DNA sequence: AGCACGCCGACT
DNA sequence: GTCGGCGTGCTC
C-alpha cells in the first residue's frame, strides 16, 4: 500500500474528487486515512485530507505527498464516512464537509513567496531591491505586489535568481510554556552543589527547593515566586547545566480561573423517572433510538440529561450535548462542569480560535468524556459515543446557513445509528417536524408535563395594544405592564423585557413625501442607531449619517418609526429614572465575554431590568425574575416565512418560561396588536398541544413541512434580467425532471429582493418522494459551478431550508 | 481557486 | 508585425 487518495482543499466542482498521490517511503505506514497532508497540486501546494489508501492507482505519473500535517489522524473512520454522507445530503463539496468537522484553526493558511536562491544575481536588480535583500532572503508575494516589484522579480525568477515557493501552514498555534526541571539525579546534584561558590546562596536555595520534589517541572514564574528570587538565578542554573528547559504544550482553558461547585445527582420526580428509564435502557442495550423529550419550561430536563450522561460515563463511553449558541451561558456550563468537572470540554463561538482548537484537542486525545457545545460540536471526534443530546431541539441555529447546509439533528441521528446509542431531543416547544415524528412513532415521545416542585406556570396577560391606543396611551408600555414594572421596582424584584429588534427605530420616513430611507445596496430599510447617530443596514453593514433633510424632497419632517431596544432603553430612562437597566443585543454583546458579563451583573442584582432581543429568551434562570414583558409579540409573526407562527409561539413560550422559576410566583405581560392570533393566544395559555393541532392544519393546507419536504434554489446576480432568466431556466428544467406530485414554485423574487447590489430570485420545490431530485439538483449545480460560475451568477441549493429569505 | 495555454485587438 | 486581453481547461 503506497498510494493515498486525497481530497484537496480546492472547493470547486472540478476538484471535488479524490486525487491519488504516492506516499514517500519514510511515511509509508505513518500516513493513514483521516490525516491532513500537504500535496503538490499543479504548480502550487495545497492542504488535503487522506480518505483512503490503495495499493496502486490507475493514474500514471503520480506525484508524492510533500509532508503530513498531523502525527495521528484528525478524522476517524466514522467521520470520514460521515463526510461522504454530508456531501450527498447537503450537496456540498467533500472538502467543505471535512472542514466543517475540524476546528477553524486547522484550516490551512496559504502563503506564496519569492525566495532568493542565487545571491550573485542580486547585483542586476534595482537599488531599492538590493537594499531589501541585504539582510533578507525572501519576500512575500503580497509585499512584492504592493511595492510594485513583481514584474522585476519575475524576470529574476526566469534567470534563476529567485524561486517561487508555496507555503502551506497550519493556523493552529499550540501554546507552549517553558518549564524548568532538574537535569541530574539527586545524589549527583548534591555533589555539584558542594562545588558552588559560597556566595551562590540563591542558587543553592533554588536547588534545595527543587530537590523536595525532583521530578516536577516549574514555569519560570512559579520558580521565582516560590523561591523569592529573580530570573537571572534560574538562568544561571540552566547555563551550568543543572536545570534543563523543557517546552510543554499547555491548553488555553477559558474556564481555568473559575471553580465549579461539585454537584451530585438529585432525586428524580416520578415523571422524570418515567422519562429517563427508556433512555437508560437504550444506553444499557446499546440500541439506537431517537427520543423526543417534551417537557415544559422548568420541568427538569437538564437533570435527566445529567443522569443519563452519568450512566454513559459509567459504561466508559462518551457524550455529546448540543445547546443553542446563545444559551451557552455560564449557567449551562456550570451545571455540566459542576457535575462532571474536568471531563467536560466546552465548544462555542465565544472562544478564540486557539481556545476552540485546544478544547477540540482535549476531545481528540480522549482527555474529556463530555462535550457541551453549539452546532458544530456534533462533529466531536469521539469514538465510543454513548448518548447524544440536543437541548432546545426546535432552535433554528442548529441548521447551518452556509455550506455544508446541514442540520445538527440529522447528523446526530446519523452518528447515533453508527454508535448504536440514543439521541435525545429536548424541548418545551418541539419543532412541528419532530413532534409529528413522535406522533408517528418514528421518535419516542417522553413527556414532562409538570414543573419541578409543582411550581405553577406563570400568569400570562395578553394586552391588546390597539385598545391602549384607543384609550390614548401612545407609549410603548401598556398601562398594565407599566404598573407591574413599577411594582417590581418597589419590591426590589427583577424584570425581563423582550423586544426582538435592535437599534433605535426600524425605519425612517419622511412625513411629507412618505419616502423611507433605504440601503443603497439592498432593498431593505435602514435602521436608526441613536448612539452613533447613524443609519445602518442590518444585511450588508452599510452605514451612513442621518441626513438633516429628506433625500427625496428636501423636507425637514423626518420621523422615526418602529421601536428598537435602544429606544426602549431611552424611554425607560425617562419614565423610570431610578431603574437600573441592562441592555443586551448584538450591539452590546459583540465584544468577547460581554454576554456573560452582562448576565452575571444582572444575576448579582446590579440591575432591575434586563432589556434584550432573542438572546435573552433562553437559559436565563434567575430566582429574582418575577416579571417578563414582551413589548411587541407580532414583530415575528408577519415575516414571509411559513414558520412565522411556530417561531412566535416558541419564542413567547420560552420567554414566558423565564418568569417565576423559583419560589416567587411569576407574571408575564405580552403586548400585541393581534391578540386573536392562535400562536399568541395559545402561547399565553402555554398550550402546546392545541398549537400543534392548529398549526398542522395550516401546514397541511399550505403543503409545507412536515407534510412536504422543501428544497430551495437561490439565484443571485448584479443584473436583474440575468437572474430572472437563469432562475427561469432552472425552474423549467426542474419541471422536466420531477414527478407530477412535486410542486415547483418560481421564479419568485426573494423576500429581500436585493442584498449587496445583487438581485435575488428563488425557486421553491415542495415534494414528498422524488428520487430524481438530488441528481437534478446536482446537475444544476454542475452547470452553474456550485454557487459561482464565470458569469458571476450565484446558484445555491438548500435542502430542508430554515431561512426562506 | 490558481495557473497555463491559446486565440483576437491596439500598439512600440 | 508583437503585447496582452481574458475564455477554456487542468490540477493526481
């Protein structure tokens, strides 16, 4: 066996296949499938992943692998296979599938440079170049380009003065610490010590300190503080050869300065007991089953996860727990670290690239048994998985919106089958798809209908804001909400206010001509941000200062409509000047650790009101919250998305669940302009079952999931006519390929007709069983070269889409 | 993606 | 008559 099949890191249609390479003799037996390698590819070098070994190849003139990038495989057999499955099921490139499984730090960095190989030839170069290479032997391609030296240097390449070199580098930087330890056996050292000069008092002290535990190594800092001395003393000992330096890899542990109070399994309620026992028997018998753990907010789902994992660990197996990104609050981490301590690795986007890499390596080296993380943690390189848990199963963040457009739930079930282990999907408001599958016994339904300690669900009031307006209340707070807000302030209890729109106001309109300020690059209105006094586009990031007069008619009567978190914050400052408010949205939490800091401030009672967007809907579990206010329940309801009702119901139910989780009874006030809508009414009653029934009827009528599957084809281009014609061609092609039962809608304008100066059209396919769908879609992608062809038309396919925009 | 090869317009 | 435009095709 000396040929390796490699998938190269060139994500295009034409290169999306295996390339064969010879394994150099010195690496035979060492290069194995799942390793990253550097291979020559055309004139350059690229990173690749070895997917299999074979004795020979049908291709002649094979090139050799340049070098391996790993000492042991980073993708195991299962993950390599999963990559193929992902490619097939999301229509992505193989390399993209593998890259999705690895931490970002392992993505290759490419550098092209010119290296001086013949110093003689330098004399023929212009003076400024000669100066540059006086004390240098290379220049990066980029640098040479910027200095306008490329053409000169290229002629120098042709006569052999320079050589073009392609470098492939690992982004990953292992964090290295220098440690110091004794380099001789103790008795020998004692002899050496006697030869010391009498003045070398400090050196002797250091040695005596080290001799107490001769095997241990210390960092410079540890040594100098322990011995009350300076670095020079240690350096001197190294020089004398008594101490040796050793480089040790250390992990960047984002949680190292935190201590987690050890927790122990809590006694389970009868309901919990009943729910956990089928999971435990699955674990015991090693059979794969998917459970839908449907439990109302505060019913103790997490304890079930913890105890199921406990059992898995006792069997010597591993566990993966997925949580939605935004709820990776310290609370969740605390509960897992508290129970399983150092056996837990945490993976989420708040970590730096290096930190993520280190956490990932802990998994790879089998130093942890449990991974708690966001979507991509589903690819944790465990080899003996005993359970996979997806908390808040209905969350849309489990679907990746770039290639590979996978859903973590599907990957979880794939891995569950492979490892013969249970997959547990937990939610208080399951997605319709999952609940429907549970009804059909594809998933096994486990129900927790009671809150822990029989705490009652919060009282929910729905306030009709049209009525408030009629009564003359034009503020954003209804009388009821405002009264309760004041009441909580007096009692010293905390309130959560929820509004899913950041910024100050949602659009700016001229009152004379009615024109709305729009983004010049996208067909979307600009949002006013008060703090910076700017108008921002939330899609392309365009920013502009607020014009003094209307750009259309020159009128000065410009008004701000709609309400964002910033405006609410300002309003609160006016109405309740003594209230301490913390605002949480993308704008206040973008800095690393800000999310966590704001939450802990709130937890410590440093604020009375927490005001925020989606991100505060989950994971908050503070005893002092007794009031939750939803300022405008309808903002989501009118989005052009067949899941709008479902999302609204879920959000309102989740937000309401934040109140009164502990001793104090909780209250919820939901403000809306459409109180009669079933998703708002039923969320008020916390009535999932009725909502499910009603929404299923709607889905059946609209021929949407779970009754039909969806495939969404996006087309975008700078030229409107081009987009329409390409989309038209695609739509009619699909019509020739699919059966009568398939519903093919299009070409239709995307709900956001233009983003970043590109027009957007789409074709939506609703189907039940179409064996020719995937091949047909592949053909389209083939033709339009997956997302980008020479004419710059972007075509992308999303199977089972979540984002309809 | 890069890069080479290859065939048609404005220039020393 | 050449330099260079980017269209097409290949990378084990």
